[in-house]
């Protein structure tokens, strides 16, 4: 029997159609001549970001100190993201609050955090973008690196000026074995001050083949150092680097885990996701044993599990959360990230919740619950970073 459907024709047809449709959608959201900008923040939000009272922010403004905010007809003060950073640095000069300028100081290493799991759909990219934006708004210098050929983190940046993955403008250019480019050449600044990105594309899959060929020629585990060597070139410019890993334990993920100083494993509280995470850990352990025996084992400041997409009123999820708490103990973050249509909507708009105006949501309280959940988890992760720096709070 002759089968009529050509696999090549099928794949080519729909990859082309889908790419065209998504490009058109992206152009509608962000035309080539559009300049993407961050929303402005109320004095209440600014006070929360700076860790001071709103009354103090108002007092500073009335005295004519720090940046001059925009004042609406109703008297509300609005600050741009650049002004939030300027105000932070202004207050830091007065040293009224310790670590109001949180950037690392001499003796504190750049924290490189790998966000990883076997399972697709565990919210790795959502975790990365929200953690990255939170840390940037908190005053840190953040670099987010897309390690996934599917390039979801890259897609969330919208139309980055000058970026074209087909022209080699991805991480692979900096980690390839033959003629790698300087890492600084593939870094893109975003519309959020303090938040830069290194993008991904399909060519990242070539790293797997390149490693195989390199191992045939020279053997050993030198491929594990490719990501750390690329990052070493630019870490002096950043406080925190976030690695958004692919949902697989491939050579690139192993190289990322070797470069990392900390690891974050997002896990939805569902049986299949937890079971998949168990298999991920088992496989990772077998690889780590081999690497330890070869003298290339990874050492981290912390490794934590984070429950994502959590619905507290769902009894099976509540039971699974209890099981995870029993198994993981203190290595499971206290705060879970709630499942929310607000997050799904924001990501559809290629934005994090920090970028979207609360008024854009038809049910603002849904936004409030989602942002409260994400803020709590991000604050807990931030505390892990400052603990690694051995800071006294």
C-alpha cells in the first residue's frame, strides 16, 4: 500500500504557514518602527520596590529631591522604570536603608541560576521572565539567557532591534567550538533598564552535534565549560544571570548546570509532573556521578524546587503539595506560584505581569492575586541570592 502523505511536504508546509502567521501577529503587536516601553509605576508600587513607606517617597518628592515624577490630574505620582532606579540610587547615597542599592560588591560573585526541569509546561520560561523583571525592578543588573531552541523567552521580548536568529545572533555563536564570537556581541538590551537578554534559535540544536564530534576528537568533558567560559566574559557587568534551560537533559543543559551557582526547579503539583521530575532527577544524578568521577562535578550555593500553576482549592494538588513538602522539606520554597489567567493573558501579549497595567485586566483582583503570589516567590528567591552573598539583612 502506498501512503499518500509526504512527511517532508507536511512539515515544510505548516512550518512555513505557522511562521508567517506568528510573524504577522508579532508585527501587529510590535511593528518594526515601534519602540517598546515599560509602563509607569505608582508611588505605592515604587515604595514596595524600594522597601520604604509611600509617605517617605512623597516626602522626598515634595522636597524636590530625586527624580521628578509625573503627576496626574488626580494627584497620583507616576515614575518611569528609569526614575525608580534613579530614586533608588539617590536614597542609597543617604544610606537610610541598608542594601537599598542591592548590586553586588567586591567579594560577591555573580549568581548564575539555572531554571530547569525535564517536563515541558512546568513554567520555566514564565518563572524566568517574572524573576528577571522583578530583580531588575529591585535594582539588580540582570542577564537572562535563552537556552532553549524553541526560544520562548526570546519570543517574549517582542521585536528586538537588530536581532535575527538566522544570522547567528544567538547563544550558540558564543559557545560553538569553531571561531566563537565574544559574548558581549550577542547581548541585547531590552526596554527594561537593568534587564538584558541573550537570545536563542534553532541553531542551538547544533551544539549537541558539535559536542559529539568534539568528544570523538579529544574526548573528555571540556564541553561542560562552554557556557561558563562564555559567561565569564561578561559576568563583571551583571549581578545575576538567569539560564532558561530547555525541557531536556542534553549537553547544553549539562553545561548550564555546570556553570550555575544555583538551581531552580519549577514543578506543578500534579502527579505526572512530579513523576517526570523524579525521572529528571534520577537521570541527572547518573550524569552527575559520571561528571564527579571525571573531576567535573558541579557545586551550587543552593538548589530549590518551586511549585507552579498551583490551585489551593484543588484537593489533589493540595495533597501533592503536602507530599512534596514531606519529600523535599526545606528544599521546597515556602511560596508557591498560583495558576492564573492573568499570567496566561500577559504571556499571550508577550509581557510579564510587571509590564501590564492592572486596568487592562477585566478582573483586576485576578491580577492582584497573581502578582502577590509571584512577588512572594521572587522575594524568597532573592533572599537565597543575598544569603549566598552572606549579607546581613
